[in-house]
């Protein structure tokens, strides 16, 4: 059973979502503010968090940063703001997905299943993949640059594996989105992929402006270069 924490102060939305998700077999707990959400996270284990951005005692962005310091729990932001700045901000601080209010419950369910699937279903066919000073430990789903661990969100890690599994093969943006989200990618703004590529490069490349591994093939897409030289 998937255990969900929803931090949402709008009782109409919260209990509507709770009813719908319970009908799908999910176990969901509702918290109306950050204080109670913080307490629940410290006391219980959750598979995913549905996090409102605007809350009575603070905002979800700050809470996401706080969570990321102690736990690697997938987070889906629920926000009334659909402008690109807010979406990018949510992804940049560690959110795994976002959903704009008002949203369809069926879409939310699809997003939840996809995020949980990504978080638990990484390819573990090999133990350690090495590319120069970069190493991917698939059994533990950990990435290291030299001796330093690189923290990746579940989406970033999935994106990294997709690229690695198709080494030296050019993947179009549509192909990556389809593999990345495991649901109809029409739900996703295409700008999201650009954000993830940039974030991943910032974390694993030595020079972001001159990437060695995540190569842009203009007009076509991206490919993974396994050597330490530009392709």
C-alpha cells in the first residue's frame, strides 16, 4: 500500500482527494499546516508527499528544502500558480512534480503512481556504472562524483538512467519525456525537461557550459557520452 501525506489547508480539496485516493487503495493522511506536517514526517514513513505551496504558517517551498535535508521522499507540489517561474522554482529546490489547481483527480493519481514507480523501480542490472570520476551505484540508487555523493531527486536519477541506458544514442525530447514520466507527457510542460537537463548537468558535469556526458544534439535531442571527452 502506498502511504501518502497531504499538507493542504483547503479542507474541500483535502477531503475530496482523500476520498478519491482511498477508493484507489492508497493510505492518505491530511495535515492542515506545516507544523503538523513536520510532526507527521518525523513520526511516520511516507512513500510520497502532496504539498500545497501557500499554507497558514509558511510556504511549501521552504518546507520542501527542510525535508530534503533529512529525507528523500518524493514530493508533488500542489499550486494555484501556473507561471513558469514558480514551476521551475519548485523543481529546482527538489520537487519531483507539480500540479496546478484546479486539477483532475485522475491526473493526480497518474502522477502519484508515476513518481512512486520512478522512485522504486530504477534499473539495478549492474551494481556500479563508472564514467570518469562519476559513479552510479544502482543497487543503492546513489551517485558519486569522486568521493562526494551527489544528491539527485528521483526524477533526476531516472533521467540519468534513461540517458545512460541509451549510451551514444540520440533521444528526442519526446522520447525522453515518455520514458521519464511513464504517463501521457501532454500533462507536462516541455520546459520541464530543459530544467531537469540543466539541473542534472549542474550536479554531475565538471563544466556545465562544456558538458562531457550529457550532450545536446541540436535539432534532435540529447545523448549520453560515456567517455570523459566531448562527443
